[in-house]
């Protein structure tokens, strides 16, 4: 028997498929990219909760704490972090709405509609991210 075939239980012959694990050469469809980004944004939001709770606690602790938060928010790096958190929250929310619409049957689970909804999610995120940048800065 050749090397590219594998004998399986019950006497069936199953062809072995090559496995490509090089992420630089895999071409994901936009629907997969949208789903992966939705998962990544969920993890980032989980991590951001700690930063947001720390800032909230500091601002509510006293008048001096509130003044410290205002001073901290003047730094460019902090503004960038807050803009990143807002953008991540926006994408995760829009991606979640997209997934819920598909799960509840309002969007058909076809490749064409999946691509269109993924592109709309990305475009809305970019537009809202620009508006959030204007708000933060």
C-alpha cells in the first residue's frame, strides 16, 4: 500500500490529506477572520476589565483620586489604551450582534451573507473607531 493511503477500521481505505499548519500560507475566508477577531476581542475585553475597574475605583475613592485619574488621562499612551479598549468593545459588540442574528435565524448561514455581514461589521468598526478616537482626543 502507498504511503498516502491509510487502512482504517472495517477495511475502508481513507486518503490522508496533507496538513498545513503554517499560518503565513493559510488563506482564511473573511468569515473566519471575523470569527477569530471576535474571540480575540473577547479575551482583550476580559483583560481590560481590570484596568477599567482600577481607574473607576481610583476616581471614586476621593477627590484626590479623581484628580489623579484626570491627570493620568492626559498621557497619550493612556488615551491610546482607552481608545483601543473602546474599539475592541465596539468590534466585540458588533460581532456578537452578527453572531446572534445568525443564531436566531435573522441572517441565513450562507457564505455570501456571511461575507457581507463580516465586511459590514469591519466597516462599522472602522467608522465607530474613528469617532471614538475623536471623542478620546
